[in-house]
């Protein structure tokens, strides 16, 4: 994401103009834009004109519209972001208050305005929004897949891109493969055709002509993980090797980056198992995904040991912060970015204040995990917030929201915590 203009004021109000350059930039825009913000971008609107004779003509006009954001619709597979709201600037073709949907596009500027009212309404550019903006425009690590995974079985292949902030299913290949019969060759022919279609699809997604044939020989190719039950993935690797030695020599540059691992099935629910395998962990050791996964593994290990140095859930974590247990000396607040997408201003302020306290007052570490990665999904299963503590604490039995119901008769109701999964 390119930062075109920055006009953020000291009180947190202000505007930034950004230009998304890569598909993952749309994910950053989705996290930056919130209901209540002002968004200005180019748009195409259909205008109907009535002639003096009573006939009507319809035309499409290019406009620059500014809307008060109401809803966002983000499609991670196609990296398309649609933002709808009410128009706040009048033009010859639109009136204030009309609804319009802005479709943000690559290489087209948009301006985002966040406001803080005199009475404190609106969150403006708070510390979390500023941090997200810095991540979005960070040029040190260009947005490309940190790894590509092909999770497959006979006749089915799922091609996924594992980026810094999200895991995206890019393409699904599905075709019929004849069963293996004694003395028949239909199965082998079917598998060969399946491998060819999967390879063609994979190369299209990798933009093969650019990343393999034209790229610098010194530029590393991202790891390609082939996973399947049985020997399907191994057979696909051998097929790629045979194609590279005969018809497509440029594929040889891809071969060293291929890693074959086992999975329980060829479906997406096996991807988390693939990413947890020791071989894959070693390959992705220096990536953002691996650091987040390692952090969640460490947290769940502390939880299993029952050392009282790990806690999860909104009220439990807030209580631990109040006791000073998430501070210097190893305290880590782990929070999902999903919580900062809340449409409730008070809810967002709650989590921003907690992050600021841990980071600026207590001196602890804060890790914001992407809910579009496997580690973030595991955290969401625990309520979206957890903490590693500097010293053991005895957790309180938090009462449920139905505590005041007359049926409880003053009895404490234990807080119902979700079950912990290590997968």
C-alpha cells in the first residue's frame, strides 16, 4: 500500500490518502475502514435523464463521491472490497443522503477520514489504527505469499496462499478419476490428467511466466507444500519432476522449493495439520505466521500444565491486567484483530485502552493476531483474547450475565469457558 498523503491531527482526527497496489492491500483497507468513517473515492454511477418528449436515457458517469461508511463486504478469495454508505457530498448527479457502494480497486487512490467529535464520539486514529496503517504501508516486506500449499487427494486439490496476514484459497481443482482396477490403465491416465490440470492451475496462480522464467536467479521461490493422504502428493511431485526434465525446463527452478507432507484428507480442514508438521515449521520458521503459531503453542502448553501463568477470555484477561500480571518480565497480551472491527465504538475503545495499558503502562508485550490465519482462528475459539502472565494468579469465578435472574437466588454461576483445542 502506498501512502499518498497523511494529514492526521494531534487529537486523532484527520485523513490519509492511500493507493492499494497488491491484493493483500485490500485486506489492510478492510481492517482500517470502520463504520462511521468517511471514505472518498472515484465511482461510476448510472444516471437516468428524462427528455422534454418524455423519453428517458440512461448513462454511466464517473464521479468522486464521499460516503459515511455503513457496511463493508470483503471477499478474501478475489481480494475485492465493497464499502456502502450514505453520500455526504452533493454533485450534479447525486444528492446528500442517497446510498451508494464504493468498489475499491487496485492502483486507484482513496481517502479515509476518521473523526473525533467534541463530545468524544468516534474513535479517530487511535493507537491500533495507527499501527494498522504502518503495517499497511510498510515497504520492508513486500506482500507476497510466504508459502503456497496444495492440499490434495485423488481428484481433488485445494491451492492456498499463506500470506503475512491471511490464508486464502486461490483455486479448487476437482475432476473424476477412474478407480484402480487390476490390469486396467484408466486410473493412471486419469491421475496423470489430474496432475496436469493441477500443475497448470498452480502455475497460473504463481504467475509462472514472471516468477519463474523472468525473475532473477538469485531471488528465492516461496516454499510449495504438497500435502495428501497416501502417495498422491508424492506422485504429484514426481509428475512435476518429469515435466521439468522433458517439456518445461524452467520448472527446475521450482523443484528445490517443493516439500511433501502428510495430511488426513485433501480438504481445507487438513491445512492446520499440514502447517503444524515439523518439516513445515522448520521451513516457515522466520515468517510472521510461524511466530504467531509458536506463540499460540506456548500459550496452550502453559494452559495444559495448569501453571496459572496463562489465561483467556475478556474478563479474565482484564482482571490479570488489573493485577499487574501482564507486564515486564514476560507478560504477553494476545488479541485478535477481529475485536477491533467491532461496530460498537465503546467496544473498540475497551480493547484499545487495554492494549495501551499493557504496552505503555505495564511494559508488557502485545501481539495482535490475524483472524484470517490458523493461529488467529484458534485464538477466536478462546474468545479472541488471551495472555501469558509474569507470575501465577488465582482466577476468579466470574458470574454469568444472568446472575440477577431470580432463579439463581444469589448463587454464583461459573463463567462458561470454551474448550481448549490444540489443533
